[in-house]
């Protein structure tokens, strides 16, 4: 496998919802050669470009500053494929990514939860897979219009190895484009650390339709949140990833001042859209079962979310 | 203990929400001597009486057809106390009932769930306790105004014995007042049978904020409903109450044609009122623990409901 060209890499963004649009637009604004694969917003974005309303300053990206497609077979082979599909669409992900792959293509998943790197590795080989976590509060508010509300930093790491030159170069591309992006020595550790927060606040919060403040304002709620966090910590430990004993305390402490924050999963539920249940909680439960780690609270919440999702699918 | 006077019994209704108002008004309309203990609706009902909008025919009860109080110490001692408090107010129940008790007073609880007879027995002696289940869909829609939407039948049974004369006489009083009321040979069996329905549809439904149709329209939901029903059946069995193997099938079958039915607990949650969590699910979980019956689903739902209730209390 040759090294990716970083002189003028061809970058494909697969599934440009809010996250793909935001980071892709930042890369394109910096002059990178960005090719977006869109579905519902294709016609609007092709005509009007992207509009980014950001707490860091609004900007627009004209249609001649990037390329847009609604069929991956019309796209050039890419040096870097950035997958920003919602994980609920992962069943179509391999067929969307396959036409973009050449010998030295790197595939970067910026999706939520677990199992996304594994899926890419299974289809395209583990050595080309890189993972990123986007810590960003962002919404698509209209076709082609994205509202960047808070945060925005990215962490990137290798799926099956320590950081390489390519990992650092991807981080540099983001940094050059005005995005805080650091390299993680251990991507899996970063993903599990994020799950310690996501499983109670996205998972439990969406199941019960309670925001972070409602979950934490009572002892009973905080106890349940901490119980779920401890289950996540226990799975990570069985995988060889140890967190300090006060990791749950720290997560609770940073969340309390956030006020009544609705997670993406709670918002998806409220708006009748499928929630990313399997990536955020189903896959971790599967790993717990394989490792023999008891996670009764996570299992129950997973079952509840699965049934709410099924109810949303059934319409 | 002397037998209750059924010539002209003094009937006290303690906590006249929708259920107490509805049945009390029917008894008073038939000419029984009914004394209502009210809190929030006291002034309005004293002035305007009760208005019952019923699927069986609307009726009004003028203020001179009954007596109304806002302090139990102002009430006469009763031959029959009917407790229709919401079970979430059970901490004040003994102090409301105590002033009404004389040597031969019978206390009839028409509350939901488990533990209400036990609480009365603990304070006033088990031999005077009778229990009733009201199968009724009813709402208080304004002060003094109750909307009777569906059903309405009552089942009455002794707490610690087989039916007695007094049990049959209470049923007769209801029947005379136009209420379908039969005597149960085994009140506990009736209560557990009702819980087989209430724990999934009230409990799970309120925790996830899903109505009966949303719970049953998917396989995942029906599986969870049935899983909860089996846990309830298992506790009852450990208590010596056996249900036929198809009891859950029957409950599911009668519920499917009901359409999108919101239980009282889901409505309480949506309107920000305390849910009857302990009576409907907390007390059964406590019994399961005492008997060593594993009820992991019920425990988790109980914890979730407790935290939602705590969040409602905290306002």
C-alpha cells in the first residue's frame, strides 16, 4: 500500500449530514479538493453551496469550491474517504464507499459509537482504517444549512496500530482548516471514554426522554447514570483499557454545569428519527456478552431503545 | 367488632379525585349518606356540587345531596370509609382516615396497585380492611367536573378472609347505585391479575413514554411487554397464586384492539404529576426480593420510574 498523497489529496465525504457538511466545508474552504456524496440535500447544495452558521463565525461555501454527487460511482477514486454517515445507515455504507477505493485509499470514520472501524475493516481491510471522534454540537437546520452550536474539536487515531505519519498528516489537514485536531495514541481508549458519557446520557436519556439536567438533578438519577458508567468502565477494563477510579465522577462533574442538554439521541427520538442505538449501546453490550461482563442496566436500556427505534421505523 | 349498619350507613370518601368523585356521586345520587373529604376542589364542590360527564349519561349532584369537608376532624365517624387517594399520597392517608374510625368502621381501599390494604391494616387493624379494584377510565377535567370515558365496573374482596356478608353488602350498595360490582373470592389474585397488565403498560409505557399501541406494534416491544408479564406471573406463583399459561397472551390480545391507549401513569408523567410508582411496581419488586424471585426487568423499570418521579418532584 502506497502512502496517501498529501500534496493535493482527493477527499470524499460520504454521507454529509451536519458533521460531514461542517468538516468538509472547512476543508474545502482551506482549498482542499473535497467531493461530497449527498442524498436528500444534493439538489440544494449543488445549486446554492453550503451555509455554515457557526459560533466561531458564519461562512458560506460556493458551489464552485467543491464537488457534489448523489451517486458514488460518478465520483473519483479518493485518497481519503471520510465516512460521516449516521451509523443507522451502516448497512448501505460498504456499497457507498466501495466505488471510491483504490489501492492506497485511507478510510476515516467520524461516526459515533463502536463497530464502525470494524465494519470498514471487514470490507476494505483493517490497515486502511483510521477513526476520528468529533466532539461537536451541531444540527442541520435546513437543506444545505448547518448550525454549529458548540465545541468542534476532533481526535483522530489508528484502528490497528499506534499513530503513523498518515495519522499526523490527517490531523494537520484539519488543523490547517481551522479545526482543533489532535492525534490519539489509543483510539479504542478514546472511544470507550466517550461511551462512558454517551451510554447514560444518550442511551438512558433517550429511553426515558430526559435531558442531562433531568437525569442528574436527583440522587436516583445520578445513581442510575453512575451505575451505567460503571458498567461501561467494567467492559473497557475487560478489554484491557483501565480508567482511573474517579472517571465517572469527572464525567458527572463536567455534565452538571451543562444545564438542560438534549443529546443527539434524545433529539432523534423526539423528532421521530432513528437513533444510533446499535453503535452507541448495542455493540458495547455484544462485547460485554463476549467477555462475560455483566451489564444488566445496559442490556435493559438497549432493549428499550431497540423497541423505541422499532416503533419509529414502523411509523 | 359489630357489623356495619346498612340501614343508613355513613360513608366517607377520602381523597375524592376522579375515582372518588365518580363513585361517591353515584352513591349519593342513589340516596346514600356520602361525606366527601376534599382538598383542592373543596370550595368549588361545596358551592356547585359535582358534574359528571359520563358515557353512560351525564348527571349533576347538587350541594344539598351530599356533605363536603376539607378537614377530617370535622367529619362524622363513618360506617364505611372509602379511600380513593392517589397512592402517592399514602404518607398522609393514616392521618386522614384516623378521625373517621369508630369501633365497627369498615375501610375500603379503591386505590391502585399493592400495599394499600397492608398500610390500612397496619394502622387500623386487618379485620376491618376491604379492597376494591375500579376498572374505569376517568379524568378530572376541572374542579368538580369529572369525565367518565369508559368501563366503570368494580370488584370488591376481603383483605384477610373469604367474602363475608359485609363484602356482599358493599357490592349491593354499588349495584343499587348503578355500578357493576361483583365480589371476588380472592382479592389478592385479582390484584396480581391486574398487575400483569399494569406493570408493562403503566410501568414500561410511562418510563419510555409510549402508549399501548406503540409498545405492541413491534416484536421487540411485545417481547419486552411479555417479559415483564412473565416476571409478574412468577412473583404471584411464588405467593401461591397460579395463572394459566396463556394469561399473558390473553392480556396482549385484549390490549391490541384498544388502539393508542395512554395509561393513567403515562398521563401523569406527561402532565408533570407524580406517578403511582411504588404501589404499581415498587411494592411488587419488594415482594419479589423477599421471595427470591428474579425480576431484572421490573427492577430496572422501577428504578427508571423512581428517577422520573424524583425529577417531577424536584420540579
